[in-house]
């Protein structure tokens, strides 16, 4: 099954992606993670993307479309995949269509702007393994230290409060129209992304089993 996860930054796409992958044994493809890895290893693409990312802007379509095209051609995507963070614009969705990639389901995780701002500004990530924490809702056992690997927890530059509002604006302007795009194709499933995590997960799994 080929699945897209839609939703604002911080809606919990990564968490739900991991659950779906576990259930269906298919990989998650996160353009954000691919770009951050490229940045870390200092590739040209990574360096080009950095300024956009740090400012909360979208990386140009042709760059992310190139990334996705390469990634989806890999062997592990043969039996399906979950896209987390792609497409984020109508042209990106059209690019998937013109690559001949069939999307089965699009799960939109709905979270209010107010909740998003709180989640992102409190988010901390492990420098080493990318595990995610929240200063209030999901603190590590030892402050500043990853429970899983002991790595240092840092705040992503684009999670700084002044950037979070820009990312939300970009989401509403450029990504939210994708809901209509996929609704017309009869592929859209809405999941309420606030409240008990178990309830959210049940809704996601119900959508993939529907
Ligand atoms: P979040 O969902 O928390 O915003 P991501 O890790 O998905 O974080 O993305 C972080 C940044 O990476 C985005 O703000 C953007 O600059 C860039 N990016 C990731 N995916 C895309 C995409 N499909 N199109 C354009 N830019 C992207
Ligand atoms: Zn870690």
C-alpha cells in the first residue's frame, strides 16, 4: 500500500508513520529526514537546502522531487511506502502522478494551530538518533539527554518560536490545498490528531484498514 501522511508540521506524522510501517512492514520516507541527513554529511543538495529549511521555507520543488524520485526507485519501496512530508505542494503531488506512482490512501492528521505552536516550540530532538521529545509532554529521564542512546537533545533551528509561525503559514498556503486535491480523488481520510495517542493511532489504523 502506498500512503501519504498529510498535516501541519508537528501534527504527529512521524509517530503515525512509524506505527503504519510496523503494521504493514513498509518503509517511511521522510523528505525532512533525507534533507537533514544530506546536510549533516555536507552534500551539495544539503547545503542548498539549509537556508530554506532554517527559515521555515519550503525547499524548491525540483530539489525534493528529485530526492523522492531516487528514493522511491529503491528496492524496499516495491511493496509500498509511507510518505511523511511529501508532497507539500500541488506541483509535488502532480510530480508523483506523472512518475506513475499510484497513491492508495492519504491520511490527514488534523491539529489546531494553537496546539502546533506549543508542540513545536517545546520539541527537542536527539542529535545522534533523531528521537523526539517534548519539554513538557514527553521529557527525557535526564534533562538534555536521549533516553535511547544518551545523545544530546537539541532544538531544531526551525522549531524556534519565530520560525514556527512562518512554517504554519507556509503549511496553510501551500500544503493544505492538497486535502482538496486528494479528496477529489476519493483518497482522503481525516484523523483527529489531538488528545489520547492511543485514540489517534486507532483512527490511523482504521483508515489503512478501511
Ligand atoms: P516538519 O514536518 O516538522 O515541518 P520536516 O522534517 O518534514 O518537518 O521538514 C523540515 C523542512 O524540510 C521543511 O520546513 C522544508 O524546509 C524541508 N522540506 C521537507 N520536505 C519538503 C518538501 N516536500 N518540500 C519542500 N520542502 C521540504
Ligand atoms: Zn538518541
